[in-house]
C-alpha cells in the first residue's frame, strides 16, 4: 500500500500518518517518516536486484494421494541429503 500511494504522488509524511504499527512496543502508532523512507528504499532495492516479486508465491496444499511435482521431488531429495543439524549441549557445571 505505501508504494502504491507513493506512486500516486502522495507525500511520504502523509502516507506515514495513514499507517499503523501492528506489533511491538509501538503498536497503534504511526511509523516515523524515516522508517517509511527506509522501507520504501529496501523494497525498491529488492525489486531492482533480481526483479523477483516482493510477495511470496502462494503455497499449494497437497493431499497425501496427490503425486509430487518434479520441484517437490527435487526439494525432498535435497532436504533428505542434508546432514542432521548439530545439537548444542550446555556445559555441565
């Protein structure tokens, strides 16, 4: 939404006033103008880097009887080939 408003020519300070922080200690407040400029710049840089969309691809929910796609087979094989993660033990003392 902020990017769309910016593209429409709405000044960034006005966009900041329209937004509300959803979580954290500043819940219910508007973000600072500097934070909004930073977020817009990061989003622009992310799109400029690889032309990848900013939103994740929706997940497909499979049923157990559905066959796996070639991508899912490849992913499963790569995950199964990984060594198990090392467990960190706390020193006794």
